[in-house]
C-alpha cells in the first residue's frame, strides 16, 4: 500500500511540475511570499487583499464585472508571465530546480489529501447515510446562519486572508501556537 501511494504521489508531482514549467520563476516568487521568507511579506499579502476588497466594497461592481475583471487579469498574467520572467530573471539553477521540486511535492501531497478527504466523505455517504446527512445539514445550517449574520464580502475577505496566510503561519509554527492558545483558553473557560 505504501509503495503504491508513493508511486502515485511521485506521478502526481511530475504532472504538476510539467504543468508549472511555463511559470516556474513566478511560482518560486509566489512560494517565497506565501512562506514569508522576508519579514514584510505578511504585510504585502494583507495589504494587497485589503486593497482589492476595499475597491470591490467602494465600487460595488456586479458579479459579472468581478468575474470578467478576474478573468482579464488571469489572461494578462498568462500572456505576460513567460516573457517577463525570461527578461527579468536570471538563469535557472540546480537550487531553483530543487526548490521547484519541493513546491511540487508539497502541492501534490496537499491535493492528494484533499482527494482522499473527498473520497472519505463519499464513503461515509455510502456507508452511513444518516450520519452524513445529519452532519451536512448541521454544517450548512451553521453556514446559513453565519452568512446571514455577517456581510458576505467580509466573510470572503477573512477567508482569503486566512488561506493566503496559512502557509506562512504553518512554516513559522505560529498556527500550532495559535491553536494551542485557543484550546487552552477554551479549556480554562470551561473549568471556571
């Protein structure tokens, strides 16, 4: 079982690496930002997302406009990344190749974990449908309540920042520190 999982992981990693070949320099830069290799990168992340969400809040564009602008930005990135990285970046080195392999491995492991989570949910749905549907109804009811009580743009802003800051928090060990702090606070509150 372990050998087949390792082979599947290696195959998945190579596929990801082939897909990312055209923008490998940009991926290295993005990885550096997400892992907070410089002390000001968390500020850059929060500042960029805050600016984008502030513009959305102020301009109040229609959903179709937001989708169109997002797709336009993606098209421009797709068009401009390759020539700009070739123009601005230095030659590709073995160290950069190792870093790209590491990024592809980590991304591959994360994607495979998400696939396994999805398979587990489907298996629970087939094996224990009552538990699955009760859990689904409770989770969706909580989401409905939270979505009704809090502004959707604010919820999306918090979710985007949490997702973008999580790799750096995990790398620096601050995520576990925060989780243990909350756990200790809750357990202390229950005792009193």
